[in-house]
């Protein structure tokens, strides 16, 4: 049997692997197909595609967008994206600018706590267009301002802590439309983490293509529940480890092994939609 991992991150958002390192790890895990879903960017997709092709691995270009519906946060995974699509790139650039502004605000709040962190130190650690809280935490550790990443989150960066800054989110409908106009499929990420069951019917009506049933933090019972929901609403099924490299301990890549038949169904949907357009 062939398997896929369709939820992976690299250094182009909050992971630690380069795209080439990610492919190497996927190869070691015996995966036949991977998707790169960095937050609010497709920056690493071309590199990952080249690396995957070199080892005969199938690659799906993607992204992960932070969205909301009726004040409920959810993450929208976009798959099979045209990474040169002008509207996609323009909108992603806006999301990235918001992320960068958020870093400045977090650092300002950390400074107000008497901790002399500089925003430039965070951006140097991030070295990408989509910086996030993990980069702030790593910069604090590197500067000797805190002992480890977990302490940074516990004392400053978690929700309710002094440097917590909420994300600016697009509507789920806008996120799905953006994915669709770039030729992709829109999938709800890790619904068990966001507790988004009640909004699934509305998203289905608005064009949701699939749901991530298998995830590192989904129990077997949770996965079964979302498989039932996928069946009820005729949604495609995806799954992935949500690997961030070494940022959260041992790399998770390959710990969620999605049977390749689900990739085939995703590809069939993309082909069907493309045929309908032409």
C-alpha cells in the first residue's frame, strides 16, 4: 500500500525543516506523497516539488489559512494550488503583512514586561514571510531571555498571557473562495482541535471540499466521528501529521499515514472541476 502525509510545515512558516529536508524525512518514513501546507504562504512549494521529483515522490502544493466563521476560528487547507496565481499571491501577501505587524505588537508587549527583546531578532530567526509566535519564543531563547520555548509560551505568548495578540482572520468563505479560484480544493484542518462541528453544514453549503479526519491530535474515536461526518456530507477525506520539524520534539512526519486512495479521490475532484471550467 502507498501512503501520504498531507499536512506538513517547513521553515517558510513555523517549521524547522527546509523543503529538501522535509522530503528526505518523508522518504525515510516511506511516504509516496506529501503536501506542503505552510501558514499563509506557498513560498516553499517550488523547492519541495523539485526535491520530491528528484526522489520520485508525489508532491501536492498547498497552504494553511487561518479563518473564522461566526466567531469560530478554523484553519483552511488548500491543496493543488496554482502557486503562480496572482490573486492568491496578492492575498497571501496581505496575510503575511498582518503576521509581521503582529510580531511587532507582541514584542512591544514583551518589552512592557521588562524583557528587552528586539523585533529584528525575531525576524532574523524567522527568515520567512510568515512569522509566528514560535519565532518569538525561539528568539527569546536565543537571546538568553528565557530558558526554553515552552516557558516563553507559558509566561508570555499563550492566550491570556501578557504578549498574546489575537490573529486577524479572513472569513472562511473568503478563504475557500481564494483556494478555489487558484484551482485548489478547500479542506477543513483538524476540526477536533478547533471544535468546529456545528459550522460544518454552513461550510459545506459554501463549497467546502473535504475534512481532515486523521491528525496527530485526533483520537481514533475522533477520526471515526469525522469520517462519519465526511460520509454524511459527501466530503473528501484527508489526513496529516501537522509536522513542524524539531520545533515540537521528535518530528511527526509519517506518524499519520493516509491511504493513497484518498489522494486519488482528491485528484479526481480537481480533474472534474477543471473539466467543468473548460
